[in-house]
C-alpha cells in the first residue's frame, strides 16, 4: 500500500471514530411536527416519578413522554414539566423521548433544545450542537403553537441540558438538566 493511501485510510478511521464518539453523546431528532394545541392540554402529566425534593422527574422506561410548556406570566424565563419548574430529568441511556413542547407565553418566542451545552450559557447561544424545536411564536388568542418531536437520548452516561436559544433566555434561567444514568 502506498503511503498516501495509508494516510488517507488512517484519517478516515480517525474521522469515523470521532463520529461514533459524537453520536454517543448527542441527542438525535428522529421526527418533528408542528401543532396547534391549547393551554389546558399542556398541563398533561409526563408520567415521571417526582423526586422527594419536587425538583426532579425520573423515568424508568426507555419510552419517555415529556409535556413541556413555558413558564407562567410572572416567571416567563422557565419551563414547566408536570407542574415542576425546570425539573432535572433522569432518563436511561438511548431512551426515546416523545416530547410535546408548546409556547404558552403571550408575548415572546421560545424553543426547547437538548444538547451537551452546560451553564453558564453563552450569549448568543446558537442551535448548533443541539436538537429540538424551532423558535415558536407566542399564543394568539386561544391558539397555542407547539411541536411534537421524537428525540433519542445519548447512549453515553452523563449530564446534559435542555434550554431555550432565544437570545438571553437560557442565561436568564430558561434551562434544566437532563441526566442519562
Ligand atoms: Cu425562551
């Protein structure tokens, strides 16, 4: 084998290994669809087991249902999941997350993204390296804009985040932790 070919093969091997390593720590989006929903529908439970401190939700099954809405008027820079504020989510490696997200805010755009980003979140925070919803418009009369997504959690154990990439939102508190354990 000539030297050029050997080097090209070695480079390909390195790239392949990196891609594999990235996949293990990355969330992957499998499906996504925009919906319109109602404020009331977004109070549905996610079916997680609430932690003793009421700050976490644990999911034993690898099929995780998450209903994620934005915070109320007096706490707009936050999420609510199963009534909890920015709860820490405990999921199994490689879980399939069936997420319904809706922006129930009356005057701001929001999204929810999942990634390896960690606080403090830099401004501007981009969508690069994370998956999740588009920036969804605020409610219009009774109409609530949402997105239904199927997202695969990383297979590598670790601490990841969910957050809003609208400028200034994550640094202001619009984020939570998701732990793959
Ligand atoms: Cu936001």
